[in-house]
C-alpha cells in the first residue's frame, strides 16, 4: 500500500511566514508614512523660507530710525503676502553697542501656529554712515530705498520672474539698470521687460549701464509679482550684479542670481 504525501504548508510554517512578512512590512509602512508627511513639510518649508527672504529684503530698505525697527518691536502679520503663513518680526538692541546695533528676527509659522517656526532668520541693522566708494559709489537713499527686489530665477537664456515692490506710498520710477553676467561665449543682453512691457532692446555686454527706452513707474505701495524679465543671446550661467537706477539718480544695492 502506497502512502501519498500532500505538499503544502503546516500551521507553524504559515505562522512563521506571517511573522516574517509583518517584520518586513512594518518598517516599510513606517517609511512610507514618513515620506508622505515629508512632502507637505518640504513645500511649507520652501514657501516659508521665501517669505522670510522677502521680509528681509524689505528690512534692508528701511532706515535705522524706522518705527518698525524700534527696540522692542514685536509684530505678527497674518496671511503674509496673501499666503497661509504668519510672519513675526521682533527687534531688540544688541547690548554693548550704545544703541547703534539692532538684532532683527524673522520667524514664519503656518497660519494660526505660534510655536516651532518653519524658518527663523536673523539680521543686524547698524546706525552707521558710509562715504562714497572708491569708484564713486552709487547714490544712496531716495527712491532706491523704496524699491524691494526679490524672487527671480535663471532659465536657459533668461533671467525671469523678478518681483518688484514699491514700499513707499508715493510712486517711484526705474529709469535704467547696470548689469554684469556670464554665460555662453559672446553672450549679450538683448531685451528688458517689466510689467509686460518691453522697456529696452539692443545689444549690451556684461557690466553695461543701460538707460531704459521706456521708464517703469511703480505705483505707491504696490507689488509687481514676477514682472522683471531679462533675455540674453545665449544660455545664461549667472548674473553677478544687477543694480536698478531710479528717476532721482539713486541706485539700489546689487542683486545676484
């Protein structure tokens, strides 16, 4: 009499297989959960950092005596720049500097949250005066103090999406730029566009000061998002310096990309 043996799994083998599968799947499941959580956090962190940089750009254009830079200043702006994030700016004198140096702290939180900021930046504002630079220097103050420049990126042969903001209640005017750049051999600047209007066209080398064919008047207390476009003849590697020249001959700081 022949005995047939059926092939299959015993209960113990099944239990062992289930346990091993569970040991393998638990860490994979935890990793997946953390990955899913990281996606919105990375998005929030990126937006928060850009908003903090925007605020720092505004601070950079304020005078030392501005009321929003007073010692003890503490203000939270809800839904900053129209985004669902709150921005808190605090200002304090730095000890040992005879009230000539202030520490400015900028923190960005998700809307309604007051702890654990997404980003935290520090800047120091000094009450000092500088003479003209060895090369004659830019003319400080004036309309240039009211122009805030942020954003922008290089894409192919373009410097694009530069946001310009007039923080003054009075209108200001951009009449020209001075720009230094690098890229493909023989690269030239060809056009400058602001507020959807071509302001200049031609052929300009790196380091050139350009007077716009059509000046750009910015209304008071107005932000022109993604308004600045600079087109070049060849692929652009970097812009080492971009200075905006204003209608009153004042000039902004140098902006790099």
